[in-house]
C-alpha cells in the first residue's frame, strides 16, 4: 500500500507504525496528491475511520481543514525542504467532535532523494491539555490564596513558595527556593521543626499548629501551620507541603476580647468578673497565710443626678476621673474594679479593719477636690462600705461590703461604714421586702391614703397629706417607714414616689371637684430624701400634675431637710425650679435636723411641718415647748406657714393655737384614711369644719356645766400634787378618780396635766416668748 517499490521503506514504516501503535500514536501517510496510503490501528482509534475506509481517500476529505491556510503553507514549506513540522492542532473525529492532537508531519524521500510521500504521527493530547489546565488552575490558586503555601523536600529544602508566602515572610521566592525551611524558625523553635519533619516523613499531617515564625526582617509572626506529606506515584513520601496562615490579627483580637471580657471598657479597670476571680484568689491566699482581705465597696452619691444634669458624656468622664483618683490612692497590689454604674470595689490584701478604714478615708479624701468638667466644677461624694474577712467566701464578703455601703448611704452619704453583722441581720428580709415592693408597684397593689390638715383658726380643711399604704399579702399592713427605707436603699424609691405622686394628683382632682378641697386646699405629697436632688423629679411632677389637670399650686411637696441637705446646692436649684412652676414646698419633720433654721432661707419653703416629737411633748416638756415657740415665730416672721404634725389631744391643739400655729394634722381629727372615707369625713363635719377648740359651738354636744368650779378645784389639786413631785400619770389618775374634768371636759391625760402645769407654772414661757435664733 505504500507508495514506491522500496520494500525496506514499507517495512520500516510498518515496523514504526507497530511501535507507535503500541504507544498509542496514529500514523498516517499520504502521497503527494494527498491520498491516504497508510493508516495504522492507532489512527483508526484516534480518528474513527477504519484502515479500509481511509486508504485511497483524500486526507482532507477525512479530516477536513484541521490546518489553517498558513499552517498548510508552513507544512508544505517544511516538508519540501526536508524538515518535519510539529504543532498542537485541533483534529476532527469521525463523530464530529474535535480533539487536541500533537501532529508531526515529515517528508518521505525515495532513494533518489525525491519527495514521494508525507507521514504524520498524531498523539491525542486531550489528557495532557486537561492536566495542563488543571495545573494552571492549581498555580493560580496556589498564588492567589491568602495562605502561604510552601513545598519542601523531605530534608526541608524549599521547592515552592507562593505569593502569600512572599507576603507573609517577606522573602521573594527566588531568595528562598533551594534554602532550608528552618530559616523561618525562631531560635527557640528549632526543636519544633525537627518534630514536624519527623511527623510528616512518617506520613502524618500536623494540623493547625499555632506557633511563631520569623520574617525576613526578624519580626516574629503568629501563624497557624498545617504540614502534610506529599507522595510520588508509588506512594513514597517525596516531600511536604506547608500551609501557613497569619493569625497575628486573630491573636490580637483574642487578646483584646480577653481583656474586654475582664475589664470595664470606660475606665479600663478590672470588671466584676475579674474582680470576683482576684478576690477568690486573695481569699484563698489569705486562708493559707492567716491574713485578712478587705473589700471596700464605693458608690458615688447622687451620680444619677449628676449624670442627668451634665449629660452622659460628661458623666462618663467623671467616672474615668473617679477611677483615676481612687486608683492613685490605693496600693499597687490592691485591685480596683468597676462594679458597674457608679460603683467601684477595692480589694486590699494583708490588711485589717483599721487599715481598711484608712484606705476608705483616703478614697473619700481623693474625691474632695471638685472635678472640672467643661468648666463647671462638680462636687462629688461617695459612700463606702467596708467588709473584712472572714467570711472567706468572695460572695459573702462582697455582699457584706455592699450592705455596709447602703448603711453608709442611709446615714447621710459621703462616709464610710464598716460592715456590722448585727445591723445586717435583717438584710435578707429587706431584700425580700424590696422584691415584693417592686411587684406591688408593678401590680398597682399599693394604696394612697389621705390625712386631713386642719386650719387651726377656722377648722377648715386646708390640705391633705398623701400617705402610702401597703397591704402586704402575707405580712399585712407594712408601715411606710420600713418600706420607704427599703425603697431608698434598693433604689426603688423613685418609682414609689413617682407612683404616689401620680395617684395623689389624680385624687386631688377628685377632691377639688367634690368641693372637699377648698379654693386654697392643697395635696401634700412626700418626696423621699433621695429624690429631692433627683432632677427627674421635675419631670415626674409635671407629668403627674398635667395628667390630673390640676394647677401646680394645688401640689405641696413635703421634703425633709436631711434629704435637701445631702446636696443643698442641687436641692435648692431643683426646689427653686419647682417653686417657680407654682408648686408649694413643705419642709417636713421640721426641727429634727441640726441646722433647720438656716436652711429655711436657702430653700423656697412655703410651709414648715413641726415634727411630731415636739408636738407630742409640747404640753409637758419645757424645751419642746420653747423650741416649738421659736419655730412658729420664725415661720411667722418669714411669712411661712406652719403645720403641727401628730396633734393627738385637744390640749396640744389649744396650746398650738395659742402659740399661733396655723394648721395641724393628727389623730385628734383623723388618721390617714382612704379617699372615700376622707370625703365622707369632711362632709360629716358641720359646715365642713373640724373642731379646733373646746368652744361649745364647735365641740358639738360637749357642753360642760359648772366649768369654772370644776377647773378651779381640780387645778388646786393638780398644782399641789405637782409641787409634791407626783408624776403626770399619777396626777391625771387622781384627777379622773375625783371626777374632775379637763378644760375641754374630757378625762385627764398626762399631756393635759402637763399643759396646765405649763400654762400656770411656766406662763412666762408661753407669753414671754424667748427670742428665736436667726441666722
Ligand atoms: P411623715 O411625712 O412625717 O408623715 C406623717 C406620719 O405621721 C404618718 O405616718 C402619719 O400617719 C403619722 N401621723 C399622723 N398623725 C399622727 C398622730 O396624731 N400621731 C401619730 N403617732 N402619728 C401620726 P405614716 O403614714 O406611717 O408615714 C410615716 C412616714 O413614711 C411619713 O412620715 C413619710 O416620711 C413616709 N411616707 C409615707 N408615705 C410616703 C410616700 O408616699 N412617699 C415617701 N417618700 N414617704 C412616705
Ligand atoms: Ca410628710
Ligand atoms: Ca413629718
């Protein structure tokens, strides 16, 4: 079939073709006219045409235009020149698809050197092409991945190095390929390198090993390493590939997170979690060394007020400054932690109670200088509770300190107090009570009752005082004194006052509408000491008054001087603002504070409420009487109203009226009662006037015959017994036994006896009026 008669050629062609068959190469020969003269078995497979179909046909019929025009020219040129031509070309298969083939076309010459045929050897390179593509992909991935990928020989010689490796370690590939991987090892990690290599050579993969490597500039980087063996075709380890990921950032983030989890963001101080941890450690160390640990719980006074007044940014800066100051006055090995809000805790080791008290004094001292925030100097104080171990449990010690801190607050703030186990015994009950109170507030389970306030001159109702009542589900009636205290300590008191204020204003509306409260009648509402300096009070008052639709003038806020004095400047500002709205201010429990009189001038006071402890003994105790006289005179001269609290007897009433006291409230008329009862009570009074004297027209049905005689005889007996030194009770009992009546035709009590003694034995006291001290 081969052109020419040269058997050798033909034979050698056959031989070659058989060889090429064996390695899968297609051999096709054509004569000069392009007619196929040879087509081997591999060609049958590769092109899809059998030998019998192919031979004798034109090659280009079978395999149309696998070559471009230029390629055809190139083949012809090469072949006629006696060269062979090789190219990757796309070749058509009989079934229509094309595949890549490497084709070499060579000339065949006869013995005269005449070109007689061409022979093409084709290799299907589909697989190779695919591999190349895969390799290209792999290379692209290799270079584009953010992880450093390094190939190395079993001995650790670097054989490949991608771009990320260049970035991570700072060496270009050209500088490291051929070098040992150990150039990345910090000095103290050479052992680790050996271990990794051993593992890998043994066929194991080292995964996600977090370690340190050294960059070209000597800087160490945190990396996560995965090193796996690479195998050759027979499965023997031919090296290793290492993937290194830069985890510096992650490490830094972890460190930050760990720091944040244990520190307060604002002040940078240890937080509650770290504090608890440190305290526990300090306590176990103290147990071993038989020493003591002190916890100082420091809480800023009135921080909420300051914060609201200056804004939260300034409030934050204030806290930072406080943190700085208290850190500055504590020992380096003390822990100063922020306990949330405006609370700080200082843990001091190897200490005792008096040393802890010294620390507390230093802490309080450090806050004395005003904090200058945006020009305005802020004066702050703190209350500190101190607890010294034992107990050896962190929780117990902490709660003791906290308890003592509240105790310090209750005693007037700005001071330190050492935990006292005895006074704290009822703490759990208080906590329970506080929880119950919170619930009661939420469920509207509290009540407000009203006590009438009577004008002593006319008997008219000049106002009422709102007094909170709580009927506890299991404890029964809880006195306000105890739950108001609990509320003050646990911070519930704002909510409590807020609630009472709203309720009371709504009820005031009803009392006004029903004509129970006359034109000038007011609703008195107690404001807890804590809230007198709380700027939110103004908003609360506004909403309560507006909500009820009553004039501001109808509301009287009763504040205690102790409350106002805890922060006189703020209290004065707040009360002035409220006063400017028209709200009346009553100074409650007047006379019990140590500098009452001077404060009358600082605050916009409309009325003073003379404390019950004076009124109680006004008819028996000279001093109390004298003080009451001063208070009434002072108020009069300052044109301030007076209300005597706790008027229980007609004698007290009479004396108070004589002294010029304007109004009174007390069990003599009525205790606090529910709204409806109050309305009924007022309406029951003739002309809506309460009795204010023993005058017959006022004390209905209590006309007494032969009054003078009775009094005279009784008076003589009374004075005699008094001179003999008999007690007031004995005198009263004797007078009653003899059937003598009081000036109000009532039974004698120790107080009536006292009043008569005061009137007759010490008349100058009442009439002569000692000059009140004024400031
Ligand atoms: P306070 O403001 O001095 O209220 C007068 C207290 O004296 C009331 O006690 C009242 O019932 C009582 N009282 C009135 N007349 C007499 C009397 O003739 N004899 C005697 N022995 N007591 C009389 P209450 O209702 O137990 O309240 C005690 C304290 O609790 C109040 O003292 C006030 O400081 C506080 N409180 C009551 N309700 C509230 C409230 O809604 N908010 C606040 N913050 N405190 C309240
Ligand atoms: Ca009051
Ligand atoms: Ca009072």
